[in-house]
C-alpha cells in the first residue's frame, strides 16, 4: 500500500516541477524579449549607431546642393528614424525653383533628397529685372539679362497669377518649332492671349482652352499668307491682312 500511495505523490511533484519550469521559461523568454526590444529601441531611437551623418541631394542644377541642405535643416547626429521627413520635404518645397521633391532615409546614416526643378518656358520683365516662368505660370528665377531663347511675356499689371498660368499652358501646348518662333506673348487678360511670331505675324489665341485643337488648326492656317491668324474659336478660325 505504501508503494502505491507514493506513486501519485511523486507524479504530482513532477507535474508541479514541470509547471514551475514552464513558468520560469516563459518568464525568461518574456524578460529576454523585453530586453532585446528595449535594446533595439535604444539603438534605433537614441544611440549614435544609426545617427544621421550625411544629407545627399540629387537633381539640383540651378540650386546648389549646399542651399538645399541648408534649407532642409537636418540636424546631423540625430537618430535617422527621428528625422521628420514631412517637415524636411515642406521646407524644400517652399523654394520657388523646386517643382517637386522627395525625401527618404537610406540606412544606416543618410537622408536622401531628390528635387525636380521648374523648367523655364518664358521670360517675364518685373521692375528692372528679368525673371523666368514655367509651364504653370510660376515666376521662379531671376536672371541678370533676358534669356534670348525664351519668348517674352507681357501681361497687364506685370502678370496676374491666373493670366500667367494660362500663358504657360498655351506655351506648353505649342510644338517646339512654333514655341521657338514665338518672340512675344501679350495677355491683357487670361482670355486675350496673343502670340507674336518672329516673322511679324500675329496669332490671336484667346484662352488656353482647346489649345491642342488650336495648335492643329494653326498648323494648317500658317500655310496661308496673312498678318493675323485668329484661332480663339478653333471651329471658326479666321485670317486677315
């Protein structure tokens, strides 16, 4: 009887020992995992092991990379993950010459900035200086002299934003040959855009609406000898002179 009573006791003791062992192992795993995650968090968020050491700039031509880096305002030595990319992006996007910008982390130590600059499509006179504008009508870059390759935009009041936007859209729609032949663009309003070509001919364009159709119509009209071509209503174009 004694032997039979000891067996359940030993079995229960082994089961308790095993349960304690499982609890200890679970506790050890939890502590180890917490330590690993804590250490990893310290490495990523607070240590210098993954700190920002380099800010690289791609795509800058008119801008100098140093100017872009200065505007970005990235604090070297800050852990890479703590750099607010949206803030950096917004700072650079405020530079007039910048059309678009992307910013991302390149582990382990680099912030990479890629900028796309606005491309000049026309020259604008403001005050005593010359500026260039892009296809969206944004005046973004000062030049000491007029760039001869660009048509000059003359708009009422030195160009209201809406009017310049329309002019930019028209110039962007022109084929390269016609844009090169355009010496001057006059626009008292956004609906009264006129192109003056190098041979003295004049094209009344109207607004930027239906510009692709107007380009096609004008290509046919230019074969006719005339001083003025009116494509403001492309379904009913006229010529005179």
